[in-house]
């Protein structure tokens, strides 16, 4: 059974993002595209301070100047932290995680067109926020 409507097949059709659809206008790229839905799981922060890791400011400058990494790797790491610090939400492979902590009431949708990740809370789009 499909959850597509007749107007979704029309060129340039606007299909508002919705929790009960697998195809809608992406809130990031604004193109009509198929979406993949993901459940969210949690794992406690494991660094000694017990706080989420963020590299910003002077720490980011140190990373950018760190000769331990080749320039291309440094640029990649700096770009990653700039995205995180800028409030971007995206999927990334970090380390294998095994947890039984399911985050109830939060889901992610991923646009198969632009690969952007949207965050849904309680069935409502929370990120990215609608512009305008």
C-alpha cells in the first residue's frame, strides 16, 4: 500500500513534510524526495568530564594547525566540527554502539535526494525549522 497521493506525481508538487509519509518535500533541499525513517538510540557520554564533546574556538584553531594530521584530514575534521557547532544535524559513522536505550518520541528522517537529516519530536518536525 502506498502513502502517495495523486498530486505528489505532478511536476513541482509541494508535499509538506509529515510524520506519516515516506515521500515529501525535503525541509532542507526543498525537493520532493523519498525519505528513510530512523529510530534513535542513546548511549551515555563516555568522556571523563561526562559532558558532550565539542571542539570550538581555540580548540578548533589548534586542531586546524595540528601537524599530526595531513592537511586534507585536518580540513575534514574542522569542517565536521563547524557543522556540529553550527547546529547541523547529520548522520556520521563514529564508533560501533551497543545500547538498549531507545529514545521514545524522537525519530529522524533522511532525504534520499540530498541526504539531509530532519529531527522529529512527538511526530512534529523540530529541525530544520521551517523558513519564513
